[in-house]
């Protein structure tokens, strides 16, 4: 791709570059147009099927190059194994500590990965000061925690585990006794309402273990979710931890499906399966179950190598202690590749447009964000893609022009996306320009499966990353729409 030496490159040079890349663009178009095909990594294959494939990682291990190398190569979502829990983020009441969480979150976002936030409220891993509290003061402290942490991470989190493990293992589907439960049974809905207010763009999940099959505990959760949906308590997803022994429950898929049928997404959030002769087969069964449920949006394994696992001795993960792929890895990748691309679909992108919101537009092909090059506020400044950092030069607001058409306004400059000089050509340059509500500044926005296509009203061509480039600084232009992944944009609400 053209290198940027100035914010606004010369038109003659641009035209020459476009001619030079026209053939490339057409070739890439064919490659990108292919339906779900065999991916070579877990994240890539899952993405082909509208899902994510994530791992829990520990900030303290990120300096281990084998560990980080596997993570970067294989996964497109992350959960902080411990760094975003209450004891880590609010070690003293009212004093918040985000350094370790930030290491994980910022690393993931800069690489176009999703982040599962884990966990806002839980009976375990509470800071000592909270363990010693009760009643209204604990309730207030808990809700304040939810608000503060969800506000801090607003715009960066795909899904939050708002509440973790609030049901008991008593065979009756009761709530677990805890200091939080003793503040009143409505503590869970209060937490979900506070989380929604703090980060309206994040999916809000309830997460638990031993809820993977249809049993008294999962039915307790099911009844709570059904009640929340009936009463309008904000809940979007249910997480199934899926810490398994050597076998998978025979009704696993049916259980996921009954939750999905309540109108929530389901996610497999902490998968690990004890080593044994059935391990690879069991991983395959988990992948097949998720792919069979259209609202199962992703899978997260709880660690990278067996030696990283919290389940010492169980060797329950996909990579051995040396970082080699195990048979379980191959079975998992093969099961992903064998699956169809029905469903998933929820990639965290907004499914409708709120004209009061600010969005980062993340390209489906590259995972990079629509960006005003070099933080320019000048008329004619170039629009490119860049690694996502949520800066003002990557934030955009939709301004209604009527008939479902919008201008797309930069938070940095206040200027709007504009097809330069009203070009109607393939490769026509997209720049920023003062808002004149011109037809070359209006885009028809269509959102499907969580991805938006922006079609210019003047030219009829769509906004794309030229040539499907993955590079920082790659040019954003208009081109004939062919539903390429480089023409699809996730709208991630950040404000
Ligand atoms: C575990 C971590 O993996 C350990 O490092 C930590 O000592 C304890 O917590 N359910 C959850 C996770 O929701 O947060 C737990 O993680 C595993 C069980």
C-alpha cells in the first residue's frame, strides 16, 4: 500500500497507485469472497463461522515469548484470568488498580481481538475489605464497583461477566449463600442495570459452572434469565464455564439451545477438559455443540498450555507444556473447519445505529479501525485504517440525512467522510471534508450479522479497505460492493 508521507497525498500519485493496485484488488476480491473455508488457526477458523475463539491469559506470563506467541497466533478474543476481578481492580475501597488488566486489554485491542470482561461481582476473590462488609454498605460498594470498572473499560469490552457463580450446588437451583446474596436477592439485577448504564455497548452476561447440562442448577439460572427478559432487566448472554472431566454431558447442546431460545446469546467461557483417552473427542464435541446453536457466539479456553492451567495435573488444555499442539488442538481446529457458518453472527458489533453514540468502525478483514490519518483536522485529510486505539481520530458519529442515509462525522475534526471530488470511480478516494450534506457525503448503512456496509449515495459504491490490506495506513476507498470482508465494518460503540 501507498506509504504516507503527507496527510494528503498528491492526486496524480494517488491515481497512479490506484491503477497499479486495480488488478490486485480484483484478485483479492475473489479470495476474500470465498465462503467459510479451512482456517489454519483457531481464531481465524472461528471467525469464518461468525464466532470468536479466545483464551484466558495472565498478565504475568505475557513476557514468556512462547506463551504470547501462541496467544497472538491462535486466538481472537481474551479473558483476563485474574486481573479484572474485584480484588485486583479495587484492592482498597475506592482505589482502583487497572495496570494489569490494561496490559491484557490494550494488547488484545491493538491486535483486533475481542475482550471478555471477567468478572464484576463474585463471591470469591473479593478484596478483604469487601469480604468484611454486609448489608446496605456492601450493596452500595458492590454497585459502585460495577459502575466504576465498567465505566473505565467502556468501549473496550465485548462481553462482561457481570455476575459470576451466584447459584448453589444444592440440587434445588437455589441462590448461593454469600455476603452479596444476603444484601437481598435483587442484587443481581441491580448489578446488571448498573453495568448497562456504565457501558451500553457491552454484552452483559451471567456466568456459572455445573450449568452445562440440564439440571437443577442450570434450571435455576434459566428461570432467572427468563424472569429478567420478562421484566426488562438488561441481560444479553449466559456464560457456561465448561470445566469438564473426561466427558461432555449428552444434553450440552440442548442446554445451550434452551437458553438461546430465551433470547440471549450463549458463550462457552472457561473451557478445559481433563486429559485422558477421550480428550480430543470431547473438545470436538464442544465445538460441534457451539456451532450447532446459532446464538453460541464463541468459545474461550481457560489457559494456553497445560502448565498454565489452574487445574494442576489435569493437563486440560490444547497445548502441552512446551507449547506444542496436542491432539485436542487438532480435533478442535478440524471441528471448527468442518462446521458451517450459520449463526454466530454476533461479533460485538452494534445491530442498529444510535445517532447519539460514538463508534469505532473495525474492518472485518483486517481488524483495524477507520482512522483520520495522522490526527489531521484539515479538509481533504486522508482516511485510512490503523490499529485500533479508540482515539478521537477513530471515533465516528452517524448524522441522519433521512431515508436511512447518514453522514459519518469524525470526533476529532467534526468533518465527515467524503468521496473526494464526487468521484464515481472504483478506488475513488475517501477523505474528510466539512459537512455539506452532499450526496457524496451520504452513506446508506446496512447492518447484517453485526457487520455494516456503507454505500455511498452519489456513486453507489461501498467503503472498503483497498485491496483487503492488513497494514496500518492502508487506504480506505470506494469500490463496487461484492460483500467482501474488507467492505464490512463492525460498529463498536465507545461513547
Ligand atoms: C481461577 C484462576 O484460573 C486461578 O488462577 C485463580 O487462582 C482462581 O480463579 N471459575 C471462574 C474463574 O470464574 O475466574 C476461575 O479462575 C476458575 C473458576
